[in-house]
């Protein structure tokens, strides 16, 4: 690798991520997972993140979907990158010891973790969630029938990202990703007919009470 190549760690990580994920598609729609990873890392850069955080953003799905290990990431890029990649994703329970908790418990645990995670992790988490929620809102605008692939409809998606937005906003000030996340959550409102015509306060109240309406049988 040329010594004068800008951001050599990121360049190397991008090549490795392409090897790890290949032509793997995202779960909710037929787009390469690589597109999501690059988009998240771009948001991290734009939100003031450094090269290690951008690399961790590229690798945040490698532990679950790329067949990668914490040791492999740490050996290449150090402890900080491995730690961020592990805790920035809400799927890390998939490789934690013990049985996998139910959907609502996993999501609530991820939201609760924001209070104690380091800011360098939260910056990557916010970028990941902003890109995911923005993609959901765009997909539903362009293809309203996509809601049929959502267990429980749009409500659990809106509740989850709204809760993340509220909690991340308490830890990250002036974050571009948190702002994008909030706007993307609002863009989901028209896809929930029972609250589409409500006020912002009614919408927020409805979302806060989602856990009481949660239907576990729809989720894995």
C-alpha cells in the first residue's frame, strides 16, 4: 500500500469489508449490505468522527453477518475500533453468551445502553440508526407495500427509532446524525394511519406507549 495514501486504515478496512460481506444483501430490501456500511461511515465522517470511528462504522455488522471475531478486528485495527464495532450495533446480543433475548427486550436494552456507552461509540450508533431510519422512510414513501414485510407494521419501527433519537439526543449535542434520525422518524408518521393526522404530542404519546401494545408472537 502506498505510504502517501490518505486514510490508509480506512482504505484497508473497506477492502476487508468487501471480502467479508461480498454480495450480501440487506435483510429488509434487495440492496447490498456494503452500501449501508459505506453510508454509515460517511455519516460518521460528516458528524466529526475520526478515521477509527469511520472504520468501526464499516465493521459494525461484521461480527454478526461477516463471520468475523472481535479478536480479528482488534488485531488489525486495535481495541478501540473493535469495542466501537461491538457496542454500536443492536445485534451484538447475537454473539453474546446465553440465549437470545426477545425482540422488545433486545431493543430496550440497546436504548438503555446509551446512558453508559462512551461518546465515540454513540457517534457511530447514531449514524447507523440515522441511515437505517432514513432508508425505512424513503422505502415506504417509494414502495408503500413494503410495510407488508414489517412484523407489526410501522409502529415498532417508529417506536424504536424515536426512542433512540430521544435518548441519543440527550448524550450527543449538535449531531448531524441525530438530526437526520429525528427527521426520518417524523417521515414515518404518514405510514401509520391511526396517528397520521394527530399532533406531534399525540404522536409522541402513542409511540411511548408502544411497549404495552407489543405483540411478541410477531417477532423473533
